C-alpha cells in the first residue's frame, strides 16, 4: 500500500521532469533570442544538464528503462551543443615554432598593473589582446617593463571612443581599419591586424562582442558580423582572441566560429566570473585559430578584473 501511494501521489512528476529534460537538451540548439532570455539561459546550459543527468540516474535505479533512455538522449543532446568538435586543421609543413597568444579583459582598465605586468612577463606572449583597456593602463604596464617586447600595436583606445580593444605584437603588424566597424558589430569596432610572424603573415582579430544582457539583438548582430568577416578570410591563418560574451552552447557563437579550432579543447575552460567566493562558471573568453593546432592552453588569474586571462600556444601552418 505504501508503494502504491508513493507512485500515485504525484502522477505528473516524471512527465514534468522529462519535459524539463527535453527543453534543457534542446536549449543549445535554439537560435531564437526569446526576448533575450534564451541566450541568458544558454550561457549556463552545461550546468543545467545536472537535472537530466540526475533524473536519468534515478530512472535507472527505479528500472524505468524507456524514461532513462529518453533522459539520456536529452543529456547527450545538451552535451553535443557545448562540445561541438572543431574542424580538423592541417599541421602538415608546420615549422615547429610556436606562437603564444594572450587575451585578457581588464574590466574597464581596472586590472592591477603589477599583477598584469607580471603575468605578461611570465607568459611572454608574441601577441597580446587587451579588452576594456585604456592608454593609462598601457603606460603603467610600460613603466613596469611588461611591454618591452611588444613594440607593435593597433590604434589607441581613447576613453569614450569606439575602440576599447588593442592588439599588441612582438612582430611588425599592419592594421586593417574598418573591417569590423562599429556599424557592422552594432557596438565597438574590433581591431584587425596582419602580423608578420616567423611562420608567415597571420591575421589577428581582437574580439569584444556586446553582452546578451540588455540587448540580445545587438549581441547577435556582433556575432553575425564576425561570421561574415571570418568567412571572407579563409585564405590564411586567422586568430580570434578576446571576450566573446558567448559560450559554446550559443548557436550563434558556433556558427560565427565554424572551422576554427577552440584552443581550450573539447571541455570548456571557464573564465568568468573570476575573483568571487565561488569559482568561474562559464567560458566567454576564447582564443580560436584556423590553419593551426594547439600545443598548450592555460588560464591566468589577475586582480582587478572579473575575467581570467587566457593563454594559448599555437603551432601555425606557414
């Protein structure tokens, strides 16, 4: 009698759990903005998979095989959205020399100059992308000797101007202005430069996409502009580095970066929010490359920002 009451007290429990599992499993495949709510939920899609995973385990323990199979399908669908494998990149003919790329959102230039300078010295990047940066911060880094080997750069980032992202390079670069303009992205213009590396010319874009918080349409516009730009630059090695304000569970992000190798690997390496009582939850800072493969990837904690720095060692095809 007790068992009968337990199974009939909440007859809609399992159907509701299954419905939630289906919605979570499909979340990473929905291209709709849903008045801005869908991108917000997609940012935490990986964490939401705990529900179908736990429900699948309970269903297995209770020998509800069909239900367990359906929940497992929901779980695999959600995982596939966040672990979409990158297209393989050829490494034939690689010179064997690595290219170290570092990207960091300084959170409105509030990063601790001493910590950031030390991180730059330790990582010794060939290419450095600073997001939400400023010229006073650059001057502070230069005073600490952190920019001695980064003698080339894109245009300045004046306060209140359209540019808040700057690319620094060990090697000579030529900036391509207006390739990702403010009109295209719907927010800031994004710097694009051709860097003359020892492996040959490499196109580098410093990325900062509008966050999908207040205006998801503007966020989608930025990713669409990046997709159009990336599709027109298939002829040589390309590196995208910065704060994408997007995770792999965002279909728009996957579309914009199709064909690029995610340097953090198959498992997302979370980078935000940093400096809290809890560890970072989502990966919105990315380094991606085409015609290259990844030798190493690491994150770097730097005070004064709610982002971790990301560092990738790339082997670029000549």
